[in-house]
C-alpha cells in the first residue's frame, strides 16, 4: 500500500518562519541536523497537529511561544499553522475522501483552530478521528527526545493506555468514556425528570379533578342553557311586547295632547283679540286688586278710628250717667227717701260689675268685644235711668244731663259716619268681587282646557310609569340572565317561542335555580386552569415519554458500555498474550538472553483477597464494597513489566540503567507494532543511548517493520541513517530560522501505490 503520511507543511511554527513543505511519502524518513537546528520542532509540529494541548509536552512554556518570535532581521509571525497530508485510499481515517489534510492553527490571541480538508472541526472530533486510525499525541506513536525509555518510566495505567492506543482500542476507550459520561448525565437527567414527575403528579391529579368537574359542569350548563332559552325568551318577548304597547299608547296620547295644545293656543289667540294679551289681563287684575285693597285699607283704618272714638264717647257717657244717677241718689238720701237709697246702692253695685267686666276687655284691645259689652251695659243703664226719669228734671242735675245729651248726639254722628264708611266698604268689596268674578270666569275657561290637556299628560305619565315598571322587570330579567353567565346580546338573539298550553314558569324558575346551585357547588373553573390542565397533561405525557426514552437510552448506554467493555476486554486479552510473546522475543534479542513479560495489576480497591469460609474453602473477596465483574477488573487493570536480565538480578525497573531502559522500551515498542502495526511512528533520537551493535539491530528492525509501518526518525546515529529511504537535513543560519535540505539515498525505493 502507499505510505500513509505524505506531506508535512509548516508556516510560522517555532523556528520555521517561512512556509516549509516536507515530502514524507517514503517508508523510512530521516531527519538529521546539528543540535539547536530545529529538527525536533518537526516532531513537535506532528505532535501538535495530533491534538497535544500541553505546552510543556511541546517544549514550550506557553502555546503562544509556538509562533515564530522573530529575529533582528525578520519580524515575528502573527500565527502558526501546521498541516499533515494523508493518503486515505484505504479509509484509515474515518473521512470520506482519498486524500485528507488535517491542520492546526493558532494566533497570538491564543485562539486555536482545527481543520479537516479546510473544514473547521472540534478537537474532540479530531481526537476521535485519530483514535480510529490508532494515532494520538501521547503514547508510543510519537516518542520524543529523551523519552526512549518512556514505556519503562510511565505508571501501569499509562502503560496500559499506550498498549491500547497501538492496538486501536483507544477508540473504544473514548467511546466508553463518552458513553459513561452520557450515562452519568442521563442518570442525572432521569433523576431530575423523575423528581419533576413526582412534583407534577399531585398537581396534575388536582387539575384532572378540576377538568372532570368542568366536564360535569358542561352537562349542567347545557341543560341550564336549554331551559333558560325557553324561560327567558318567553318573558323577554312578553315584556318587550308590553313596553311596545305602552310606547304605542304614549304616542297616541301625545297626539291627543298636541290637538289639545293647539286648541288652547287658538282659545288664547281669540281671548287675546277680545281682551288683550293674557299677561296684561293678569297684570290689570293684579293692579285692580292692589287698588281695591288700598281703598279698603283706608276705609277700614277710618272705621277703626271711628269705632275707637265711639267707644271712648260711650265710656264717657256711661260714666256721666252713672255719676248723675249717683248724685240723684244722694239727694234722695238727704230727703229721706228709702227707695232712692236702694237705687243708689243698686247703681254702685252695677258700676262695680261694669268696671269688673270692662277692665279686662280694655286690656285685650278687642274692639268688637268691647263694643258688644259697652252696648250691653249701655242698655242696662238706660233702663235703670228710665225708671228714675221723673227725677231727671231736677235743677241740680240739669248740667250733667246736657252733657250726657251732647255725648249721645256725638255718638249718633259717629254711628252715622260708621254706617256711611261701612257702605263704602261694601261697595268696594262688591266691585272687587265683580272684577274677580269676571277674571275667574276667563281663567276657568282656560283652566278647563288646560285640565283636559293635563288629564292627557297624566295618562301619558301613567303609561310611562307602567313602561318604567315593565322596563325595570326587563332589567331584572337581564340581570338574572347575566347572573347565569350570559350577555345581553345573547338575550336579544333568542328566538321568540310560542308556548303551547300553560307553562309552569315557577317550576321552570325553580329548576333554573337548582341548576345554578349545582354549578355553584361544582365551582367556577377558570379557563386558564383548564388550559393549564391540558398543558400539564401534555407536559406530563411528554415528560413520561421522555422518561421512558431516557430509561431506554440508559439501558442502551449500559449495553453499549458493556459491549465496549467486552470488545476492549476481548481484543486486549487476545492481543496481550501475543504482545507478551513478542515482547519476550525482542527482549531476548536486545539483551542476548534473559526474558520478560507483561502482567496485569489492579488498583488497590479491585485486588482480590482469598479468604476461607466456615467450611475451609477458598472465598474470593474484593476490597471494594461494590462487586464488579472480572471483565471490569481487567479493563481497569494496569500493566506491569516483569523481566529477567541475563547475568544480572534486577528487583525493580528503577535498577535498570538508561540504556537498559531504552532497550526494554524498544522491545516493547517492536512487540506492539509486530502485533498491531500503526500507520506511522515518529521517533526522536530514540537510538541515542544505543551502542553500535544495538543500533544495528535497531536499524534492521526498522527496515523489517517499514513494510507495514511508516517511520519518521530524528537521529544522529550513522548506522540508523544508513537504513533511511530519504534524509532531511535541518540547518539554522545566523538569522535564527530553520531550513530544510533533502537527500534521497540510492537504495531508496518509493513504495508503489
């Protein structure tokens, strides 16, 4: 077959400032040059592309130092790029292309990128690609400078990893590690999902109950709706009809009112033509009333004054008459007339009674009462004096009699004047009554017409009241409708029904109330709650499905891990015995005798212990509490080296010299590539510690194995150089930049493709 690695291209990598292309399409490629020329940088470049991430393993303090730092004559590079070209006709690399280029690039910001055929990929994906081809940045694929004894120096676990990488088991290790990581994540996710399912289950149960209630509620609501449509449609249209009747009646009465109003207007116009404007008549009537009242007030004040004077004169008259009578009685007394004494005594008694009765009336200021009382006493005194008339002509009382007569004349004059003013008062009242009567007749005629219109207005108001009452009933009906859960538009949209026979509307209303109570008992359920129930149900089903999928994925991962473990265990066990056989052969070849073998060692917690049971039989225990399978133990086991040097007792590997460690490592390397040859090996001065005889044997082995494995070797050994198909010389001038010189040896043969 053709060589696997065909080209190595460098740009700005370490000491290779300019673009450098090394053709590697040979079985054995040698790289030679003085110390410090940069030949090991070629090995570092290959290791870097194969995925090395540790700067110390690339002989650099920082990854940024991989970029050409510049010299006094050349400026520093902005980036470093290394590309490996592979012949992939046999699909050693899992890439669907006959030629594959793999590049790695880094700039001074520290950004590192990987490319496969110029398509950027992740380092994780690239490591998987190389593992499939049994390549890697660690292990024995690349043995760096000073690492010739690496197989001896590493610990058992790392030694196991080197063997698995050569055997191509690293791919399965990576898959197993990925599967274990995914298994761990899957278990975590499953636990989280299980917790969520446990959390959501009670709430979902509650939501399901609510949804079941809602379904029952729908049945009740449907029946309620059917009954309500019948009940409310009948009453709605009945009330609307009643309102229509009232509106029709009101409209008719309004027309009648309009007719009456027009007639009133005609009457007012006619009255105005005959009597002038109604406003003036009213004003004239008011003025006349004021005029008559004013005249009456004057007459009545005058009458009041006359009556006061009349009272004063009558009081004076009574006093004079009493005085005159008293004097007459005194005269009779002196003449010895007994009857006269009696009369005088009687007169005094009357006067006392008069004073007693009149005095309170004077305080009351009641003219009418006073007038009546005085009149009464006047008559009494007159009758008294008539009895004694014969004595009035006496000479001694003549003066008093004249005065009394004068007062009586004055009283008569006053009475006459009073009668005259009373006549005037009656005339004024009669005239005023006549005027008022005329106005009342006119007003009565107008009021009659107004009353007729007012009757119509009352009828209109009555109908409006009835209409308002019906509208109130309609609003009550609408409120009931809304309380059930409907809107007004739905009520208006109901179709009018024709009721057949008598309906028991009270019973229907009771049924409506019963259904409402049922709905109330079920409870009002928010539609968002139903939405949540459906969403939660869907989410629960989805999570349950995901849980099943995760559980299936978990089982699949466990099966995958088990299969990978079986594959690793099977392939490793199968190859391990062959490697041991070859290792012993190459060890004997290198050391001219002796023997060596590889053996499995287990971590402390996995080591078996042999105990005796109660019957004395052997019983195997594990230090770890968890019992694991034999396969798992062997998969986790490391590899230890057991050897027997000829003519020398060695109890541990630390007792070996540097050359002996190199020979042991070379024996292991050739044993591994004899059992499972990798596509290529990169060896950096691995033969530095060998003497001429061992160097010769090393060269011969390289030639033998070059039939199956491509070698790239950095060496100073002339014997090793003689086995090369081509040599690249690395030099470094005064400018501090590595340069490449190539030499194709005469014996070199290109491997036919």
